[in-house]
C-alpha cells in the first residue's frame, strides 16, 4: 500500500495537530504521506518539527499549492483548513479536468464543540468526511436528509489519537501526586472567568500541599493559534493571584510527556480529555462554569466525571472519589476500539478503485460558499505588495481559469511573470485596478 500517495494540508496549529494524529496511526505509516503546512506567523516550531518526521514536509502558500505541478500525482488529498478555505480548496480543485482530480477528504480536529452545522456546510461535497463518532454522524445525517447532499459519504475515525500500550490501573499507584490542567485559549473566553479559573486552581493547590499542580498552556508566549488570544495564561496568573503557591506551576513540556506522569488531568472541554485516557491518566471535567455551550462543556456533561474543583476538599479526596468516565458516553463520542483511522484509509482505497462511487456534486442550498473570483484577485494583490511573486502568479493563474476572458487579470499575470524588475514594476503600475 506504500504506492498510495496522500497529501495532508493544515494552516493552523490545531489543524496540523489533526494531521499529526492521523499520521501516527499504523495505516497512515503504511502509505506515502506529504504534509503541507501553509506558512503562518506564530505556528509553533515544535509542531513543524514533529510533523516533519512523519512524512515529506511542504511549506507552500495556498495559491502556490493549488497550481503545484505534483498535485495531480496524489491519490487523495486531506484538507484540514479553517473556515471557507475548506470549500474554496474543493471548488478550485474542481477546475481540474474530469477524472484527473485526486480524491478529496476532510475532517475535524478532535471534539466538535460548537458550530458543527456551520463547519459541516463548508465540507459538504467532499468525497469523504471523517467524523469522530456516532454523535457527529447523527448530527450530519439530520442535517443532510432531504437535501441534494443526502448521499454524502462519511467515516468515523474515533478519538484515539495516540498509539500507546494499555496502561494497567495499578500504574496509578506508581505515579507521583501530580495534577494537570489543560488550558484552552478561549474556554472560558472572558478575562473575568479566566482569572477565576486560575484562582480556583491556586486555591486547590493550597489545599493540597503534597500535590504538584501543573497548568499546561495551550501555546507558549509569542506563538499564535486560530483563536485570538488577548492575554496569555502566564499574564492571567500574574494579574489574578500575584505570587502563586509553590506547588502551582506552568509547564510547557509536550502534553504526552505530562500525561504519562500525572495521576489526574482536568479540562473544561479540551480533546486532551481523550488523550489522557490514551496515556493512563484519569480525566475530569471542570464543572465550575456550568453547562455552558460557549465553553463546550455541555458536550462533556454526560461524561460521568463532571466535578467542581472549587468544592473539592483536596486532591487526595478527589483522587479517591473520582470515577471512571461513562462507557456509553465514550462510545457515543467516538472513543472506542471500533473507531479508527484505518477505516479512513480503507474507504479512500475503495473509492479510488471504484470511481463511480464518488459523490457527484450537485447545486444545493446547504453549501456555504462559492470560490470567490474577487477574493482571488485581492489575495493576489496582497502577494504582489509583499513581492511574493510565486504566490501572486499562482493566484492569478486560478483567476484566469475562472474568468478566461478577464483582460486585467491576464495582464497582471503577464506583468508578474516578467523577470526584469524595472519593467515588472512599470507594468504592475500600469495594469493596477483597485479591487477593494
């Protein structure tokens, strides 16, 4: 199966983590994988280093990627992008001649907390959509019934993202008294709630002096994520409690390393809940901010480990009283042996062998976007201003495919291709049009 070629595309740390989770499965290690990490300021170097070990690493902008000469050589392309870029990529690839387009698949990174329907509307029309489990599959089926996308194919890949040996329960006794909190950038989002969250953790640490309480920041200072971060957790900690107790610390080590040595992991709604199970660490959901869809906590309310840290006597008591997560809820979410990325590979190979099974895209009211000619022109002008000539050329080439008779786009493309910098600048000046 090593002759089956897959390209994975990610444009943020969160989406690249989704690509990394897929590549760690045995089925992906048996295929030829290329990962394109679209250049983006602030993407953690540690993530780029890790995914570079999992396959061939590209760093092309979107426009350059869409016109890359090797694009047609892939059997399947996995698109893990944000917002309308997911739909734009599919519509741009539809410009390729019939039968020469690779299979297109996409999915979500971990637990879909909110805006599932909006996120799905960007993805409709892909050959295959990967989902976490029955919860998401049922929501998709309700969404697309009686629509032109009623035959949309999907596959459940589960929430087991780490290939680890099963940890015996007895290993809990061998672990140090270490409590880990997985911070999320915008869960909760208000400065007041985030300050209260830190104070609750600090008070818990004071009541448990023989425990080490660690906060794992979502990102390090200076790094960026898809969500806008107003105040880094380190600054929230400083402003809200000043001098923290000695046994409360921020820890930037990789999550797997911390989960292997912690007895309990707490979160509000992070997918790290399931990573903790992978590494034999007992998870709980911080219930102090209620069942709030804005925090994603409503999804975890049926987990069976919904706990208030403010009301906990101390961590010794919590360690004794904390139950195991509800198995029916885990199965509903997609954490089980019968959900795995291997099913995604098998479905792609089946579709490759039987092209007639591929979804025939039809106009439908559920889709969320059309490939914007105007947006292509705007992005091309941005690339020209940055003197990113390869990206500008690629975007303008896409523009000529969409509007072959548009004279200004053709002239801008010809100007960008000029090698002489003086003549290039003159032609760009003459052909400039304000596109907003």
